[in-house]
């Protein structure tokens, strides 16, 4: 069996199910598990991903307005690999190669023997459903698959039990910095499990653009920055500049109380796979530090005001 994964969450799900050895091709963004770094890269971006959030946003606008793909697929490499399965997604054209393009390439260059498995989650339950679907298509033993998912659910439920009677804190999760975007889909649900109330995001609904005035009028207790594709260092750099350019941020309750947080959106929150449970743990540590300590601080998240962090 040969598998090509075209989005990081697909790579993580296939690996989680014990099928990592069958991955022969991956997207340029698939960087976990780390020992897959030598696996053939099938895609590359058509934009400069090293820019800041506004620069990336402007590039994406131009591409999408012209109905172009954000990514280039190396068809020659894909044909040479001739995979039995391609695991991709149909949720977002910015996140990975569009589903329509994958279908077209498969039809024209690979033929009927290659099966496409599409991930399309909007909630935590749908993430679990995607894992089950991939397991079924790859013929992973059902008891093995269900046992793995059960372990994830146990971790999730242990947090739920501790937070369900706590007073909810007003939370804002920022998925993009310039322009501002409130995180949606599975993020508000995760915030609630961790003991928060998402003030601008709605579970099961796509992320959406917001204005600073929306933040001001709701004045959250905690603000968590988790831009898609950004690590902690890059996010921190942008948030510092954001506050320098608009000092009104300093009038917010979250700023005054030193409750501005940077998380690794790239490795955790923006990947709808098994490590979303780690993401819930990260949020629970942030919202209720006296109640939770899973050891994610420093690697998974930092407080913007932490003077010991030298990034």
C-alpha cells in the first residue's frame, strides 16, 4: 500500500493509525512526525510564506480573485509514486491543494486505482469521524482504531469534568492578525471544554473577519493568538508590532491583566487531527493554570509578558 498525504492533519492521522510506513509522498507543510522529513514533497506554495500576515493575505487575495490554486502540485513525482490512496481535504482552498484540483489530477494522471480520501471537519466530533473514516478506508483493524480514539476522548473528558462547574472566562482566539480574524470551526468548542466562553467565534462555523472595535466592545478576559501556519516566534513578533502600532490594545482588560497568549497555531490548533487534544490541554493550562499542568508551556504556548522567554 502506498499513501500520499496532501495536508498536515492527514499525515498525522495516518501516522496516528499506525500506517506511517506506507506514506510515500506528502505536502511541503507536513512536518510531523519529524521522521517523515525525507519523504518526497509533492507540493509547494505559489506565494511567499515567509512574509508577515498582511503580505500573505494580499498575495492570497490576488490568487483567489483570479480563481487560481494557491499550491503547485508536482505531477511528475505523483505519477512516479502512483499511490493507492491520496488523503486530502475539501474544507479550505487556502489550507491545501483544492479538492477539485486533486480530483482532476487523479483522473487525468493516475486513474481508477488511486482512491481519494477527503477530510472535512468543522467540529471535534467530525475530526474523530475523519479518523474513523481514514481507518476504515485503509482497512485498519477496527478495535485498534476505536481504542486509539477512546484514549483521546478520555483525555478530553477528564478536562471537561474539571471545568464544567467553573465560571467561564471570556475568550478571544485570533486566527489571523492582519486583517484580524476570529477562529471558528473546532476552536470555540475547544475553548469551552478548557473552561472558556468564546466571545466572537462560533463552533462549527468558519472563521471570520473582525474589527478591533468588536474586541473592544466585548473586552475579553484572555486573548489567544493562533495564526494559521505561524509558529510561536513569528506570532510573537507580529503581536508585539500590532500593539506598538495600535496602543488601544493596551486599554483592553486582557492586556492590563497580562492575559495575552501566543500559541503554536501551526503545530496544534490549525491541524484537525489527534493533536487537537493537546491544543485543548494548552488552552486549559492558559485559562486555569492552578488546575492544569500538562507541560505544554514554552513549547506549545507562552504568555506575551513572560520576560524569561527570549524569542
